[in-house]
């Protein structure tokens, strides 16, 4: 029975791939996927990347339809940069705990209470927060952007307090931080991580800067999702404990099949013992097919709000080296 089920699922997946490929050609559509998406979606995507890379691709694509296999703020970013294109998100419930931790009304009050600050917001935020910001950053270019601001200019950094604290240490700037966080990157258990490292003492711990400070202190390398992949490829180490969302392991295993990759343990007592984003996993191959077939769910943004969010996004892209 199990073999029959596996065979049926394989056939279904192959059929979905075929249907998606057909619709992609008919609609002149491009599929952009984040590294945290399920493996089948990563494999069928035209491009897989982190927030910085996906923002760049969304700004330059010639496709008529952009299917964003990620979460809502990513699809919003694509629509902000491509107002005349159709932008689809396989599941509109694919939100973000970090984005949710910064409600627009409360953030507006926070800004009003701290005037004369430049507002730098991490790209993992809602369109409303982007519209209130002066500059958007990614984990890849945030340090560069902060260093470009005059030292006597006070800065608000939102919404991720962990990333902000890490950047304050890197830049020496006294950043005023919004108290937000990503539940995935705060789910790592430091005790389990240290125990795991005792089991694999030669493994290099690599971490995303959204992680908590006690996790970052254990890391041999801290960087964006894409930077972590590059590090694993270029490092002479052959064992790595990876402290970010477990979806990244699929791409890493493709790039370095000869190396040992171990997901950092979460506080959850689950079967994989790793940290996964439930929002990212809401997207499935079937939903990807249906959104292309039905041309929905579509991202719709009011033009006034889009224009307010566009300016800080353009500032972000200005700090991204052209390939």
C-alpha cells in the first residue's frame, strides 16, 4: 500500500509539473521562489533566492505574470516594483510572523514619538511599514545602508530587533529598535544546539542574523540566506550546523552533496527537530498550479500606497551591486 501511495504521489507531482510548465509558457509567467519553499516548488521555479535576490529579479523581469512562491510581503514587493504586471501568490494566508509583529497603527505612533529619525526597515515587513520608511534594506545590504547614513543622524531600525541588535554591533551605531522578531529564528534551542555541537564538534555553526544573540555567539559564520549557501560551498569544512529555516537545506544539498548538513534544533519536540516556517509551507505545488490556472489570488495595491512604498524600495535597490 505504501509503495502504491508513493507511486501515485510521484505521478501526481509529475503531472502538476507538466501542467505548470504549460501554463507558464502560455501566460508568459515567471515563478520566483524563496529558499524556504518546499523542494518541489524550488525545483520548478525559474529563480530561487533570498529577499535581496528576489527583489532584484522582481524589478527586472520581462514576464507578464509573476508567481511569487513565498509570503505576502514578498509578493507585495514584486507588485510595488511591477504595477502593470499580474502578481500572484499561491496562498494569500502565507503571511510572516516578523511582519505581523509590526502593526502599522502602532508603528505610526512609534515614529511620531521619535521624530527626526531616519527609518530603515527590513524588507520582511508589510507594504504599510515600507510606506512609512525612508529606506528598505535586506540582511545582505543592511550594514552598507546604515554605514551610508551620517553618524550624527539618529536611526530607527524595524521590525526585527535581533537583526537590528546584530547590525548595531557591526556598525557601532546606536539604533532605536522596534520590538519585533521572526518566530522561526527565535525557535532555536541554545541548549540543544550546544549539545548537538558536542556530538559534531568539527561542524561549523552558521546562522542567519535574525537569530537571537546567544545563537549568533556560537556561529562561525553569520549571513543572509544566500551568503550562508555561498559559505557552505566555499568553506573547507565538510560539516555544518545550519541555524535558519530548514528549507534552505534542499538547495545546500544540491550544491554540496558531499558535505554533511545538520539543521539546528528548535525548542519544539517534533520529528525533524528543526525550525520550519508554517507560512512558507502553506504554498504547495497544487496551489501553484491553481493560481496559474485561475489567475488568482492576485496582489492588488492602491496606487497611492504603492508610490509611498516604492521610494524606499528604490533606495534599497540602489545599494545592490548590479550583476
